C-alpha cells in the first residue's frame, strides 16, 4: 500500500488537540486525511484535507463518515462503536479494533478485563446506578473513601471523583459506575505501548505523572520516571501484558500506580495518543503521534528512546476565568532554554480546561525539573478583560 | 502584542515546502496565517487559515494580499519587492525588510554588498547580458572555468552553472548575470543566523554540505560540521558580519566556502528558513522555522544547540522519471533508527526536483553518517508506471 502523496485516505474521529498533533505527522508524510468533530472551532478544522462537522456519537453520522476512508482511527474514545463495528464488518480497517475499543470505553468492562486476564488492578465494585452506592455502604459492601468513576465516557477528570464522605456522593450523576478502592501509591506512572497492524510491539520509557490534587488532571509528566530500574521493568511488563491481551492496533497508553510496596497496578488505558506522551514531540526519536500513524498503517515502528530528558506541563484554564482566552507571560517562558509551548487553539477558556501544554527538554533532568516549575509558575491562561 | 489564539494575522508569500514547515509552528502556537502561492497544488494550501491563489511576482496581487496582515514574511525570495516596499511604507511590518530583500534578490547586488562591506567573497564580474561574456573571455577579462549565475531569481540550482568550456555558454539564457571565480574549497559550510525584530541575535552550529556534482543541489547537510573549532569560529564570525550589515529580521542562511588554506568566503545568503537548517526539526532545541517565527514577531530567540547529531538527505526526483510521484522503499528507511522522512506533497516528480528530505539523528555522528548513506541508497523518488 502506498500512503505518501497518494489516494490513500485516513479517517480520524475527533478533531481536538490529539487529532491536531496527529495531523502534523500526516502533513509531514503527505497522507490524506478526513476528520470529523462536532465543533466548528475544533483545533483540527484546518490541516486536514477534509473536515466534516458532525456528532461522534451518532450512528448514521459516524457510519457515513467512515464509508469512504481506507483506515479509520480515533483521537477520543467517545465515539459510536456500533457504527465502527458495522464499518469493520463491511471491510473498512478500524484501528483500534472495535472489540478493544468496546472493552475500554466502559470502565466497568475495562476493570473486568483486567481481572479476567490476571492483570493487577485495584479492587472495585460495579453499580448500575450511583444511587445504589449508599445501600452498599450501609450494608458494609463498600467502605469510604473510594474513587467513583462513571462507567461511560469519562474523560480528563470529568466523571471521576474521590468520595470521602457521604456528602461527596450527592453531586454525582446517577449513572452506571464503579467504585474503586483508593490506592496508597508512591507514584503514578504511564507506559505507552505501540502495536502495529503487522504485530510488532514497542514501548516508550516509563513516565511519572504528578496530578493536580483537585482537578484530577496531570500537572507534570516526567520522562524518564525517576524510579528504580526494577520498578520500571515491572511497569513495562504489566503494560505489555495489557497490550497483548487487548490486541489493540495503534498506541495503548497504560496508566499505572506504583504502590508503597512497589507493586504495579493498572489504573486505566487509552487506545490512542495520550497526554502522558506529549513530551515525545520534543524529547523522543519518534514522537507518539508518528508512532500511532506508523502502527495503524502497518509501517515499521520507530525508535522510542529519548534524545534528552523531557517534562510536560499542562496549560489549563486558571480558576475564576471563563471567556476568550489570553496567554499571559508567554514571552517569559520563551526566554527559558528548551521550552516549547503548544497552544491547542481553543478560543474559550474555563477553569481547568486543557488549553495547551509546554514541553521542557534538557540533557539534565534536574535542570529540566526546575525550569518546568518555573514555567508552571509563570504562564497564566486567563480570559480577556 | 498577543499572537496566540488571537486576531493577529501573519502573511506568508510562497506556499512551498518551507512555508509548509513554517505552518507546523504557526499551528503549534495557534497563530493565524494567510498564504499566497501561484499553484493550486501548493504544499501550504492546507494548514493555513486562508489560502490565496496568485502570482508572487505581480505588484497588485502581492500588494492586496499584504494589506490586511499584521506581519508579512516570505518563504521564497522571488516576490514583487516593489509591492512589499509600498506595504512597508504604509505601515505593514515586512520581514525580511525590503531593503535586505532587494540586496539579496539580485546576485550582482548581493556580491557588491559583500565587497562594499569587506565581507570575504570570491572575485566576480558582472554582465548585463550573458552574451557579453564571450567578448570578455576573448579580451582576457575573464578566464575559464567560472561559475555563471543569473542575477535574478536563481533558485535551487536553477540559474547556476559551472562554465568550463565555451560550449557550456551556449545553453545559458541571455540575462543579467555574474561570473564568479571558481573556489577551490575543502568544504561548503552554512551558518543560520537569527536576528529578531528587537535586535537579538543567535547562530546555529556550522553545518557542512555535500552537493550533487551535476545538479548543484545539496545531497547531505551534516550538523555539526566535522571541522576544526577555529574554522567553525571563523565561519560564524563571517556569518554574523553579514547579518549585522544586512540588518535583516528573521533568519539569514549564510552559505560559505572553506578554502584549502582555511579562509572563509561567503557564497550566498537567503533571508528565510533554508534547506541547510531542515535537520533542526529533529536535532535542535529550537527548529529553524520556530526560530524564524520568534524572530519576526519580536519574541525571545530559542536555544540553537543540538540535542543529537543530525544529517539531512534531500529527496530529489530520480533521473528518467517525470509524472505522478511514488516513493519507493519508504518502509525500508522507516526500519532504520532515528530516520524521519518529510514528504513535501508535490504530486509530480521530475529529475532533481526537491520532493522531500530525510533527517537522520543519532547520538553518534559516524553512525548517523552511515545510516544517511544507507537512506540515500535505499529510497527512490520515481514516477508511477
């Protein structure tokens, strides 16, 4: 198959920042693309060959979008999988395969997948409705605190909440959900596994994540993670085990907990490029977006080593600011060595909305870490006065 | 000035591969762009916010294109400078400034600039018409061999020819031209200087170029050049001297000869991102396209050091092939570590046409050099049968 400057067409469901960064790679190789998103202001609206405005959750819309592409992929899991399945049955290549996507899309199904395949994960209970949780606590079937997660369509801190008191339950939507035992972890880690259509597999170095305590959004991603080699090895093994059983094609970002006694537990996975891999654009020999494209097209996978240490800082909307975005102190961070901001192109900011990220690279990790802190304290995502 | 996700608009004259790679950076920072090119198949037609089809050499077209942008830049020198001058007079920011562009656009004027400013360059003669050259040789005013260059609009090996015999003169167009003394050089080098609107200056490491002997196109660009520190220092000093006198804003790519006795002579310059800086996308802390954007917007300049050794191989159309392009053995080069192809997106190939490039990066220069050779021998740019 000839992909480069050819008639080949790649379909991408979702036109957000992940799609936007994927398009840098399709442009680099002159691969034709067709992208769909529900927002006319989607960051992908330009740089693709064809942009379709439409709902990712509507069967007919997704089905008709996918009919004329050669390979169909996603940049967000919240898509109509029934339509993808029909396309797959009709001979369109869909990566990740719908089977893997179905398993991942529902967090209860995803958890069951881990237990079914002897993949270490935290204990959990499954509920058809959040309202059933109160009874379960009353019966002694569930103890506070726990992590509540909506089973369907949780994304970036939406649909996830730490429940410490009965009060915390009140604001939650009454939907299918799971309650996970809180993990007393030392570190949150992630491993990105790439698996190509031709069955080749490669892993990126283990990264370490620091989360914002309230918003449940990543603040720093640090590559390589500052952990023992043994722990890194174990984390990579667990990620590979998930990948093997999932039989995905493309990237699989595996989020992990390192417990106090250095056990590795799977938190959750995403079958696509992931926030924890953004550092790779500046730091890695092959960035995650190129690797995803290589994998789904059955091309050889690229080298995943890093050229230099990389740290990523998410740019999220400041609290108390909603409206037309303005990035304050950009010049100050551009003064710092090895600092690359990425502005996703969302016109409206709101508290904790992911508006961009900044990558800091340096030969020396401790210097990179200091610069990252400095970046974090300097740049502000606010609304225009 | 607020550039990011704002109403600010950058105009770019020229929609070829240099513009295309510049657009990766404007997309990364969500800077609005408007691009003009004469070809509806220009690589920039997507990924800009607005594409205008039009002649870069037509006064009215260029003038009306530039009226509503905030900053106007170029990705090719062959543009109507009179229109730019009028825009500049009317308050549009034009970088490079038209004065620098005028000096550079005409190779005779460019050569005079070097002699006027005591910048070392090879001796030359200037002719209003190529037809005058024969007389000059007959009179003993010029000796064979020499390098003939058309004064206007030479680009990428077009308009340059080594004249060794009177026969070689016959095919040349009868235009304003210069005849340069052949330089017996050890190496061809290049230094990219960035100069920002606010007057800051930074230089990239000296690179070493290997040219195709017939097509006069770069085959390999090697960063850093494998030369003595003293020579590198001298090359950088000469480049800075040109930059200082040129008073350009944005990048200035300075092509240099290292003579047999380690003198440095300026060959020619380009006031824009340049083929000799493509390696920087994968190898440098700040790539040349981002640096150009930083410079023309008056932002702080980025660090120009390399993370790893970088070598660039141009992908040019194979001899004997004209028509719809096909890239042969792409999978084989993607198997090699640290190899990144860039496909510009030109649909038609012809012998020696620049269709793309491949960057090879490695911690170890000698390993990178071997891989580069391997890449060069493997990939083929042919026409479809």
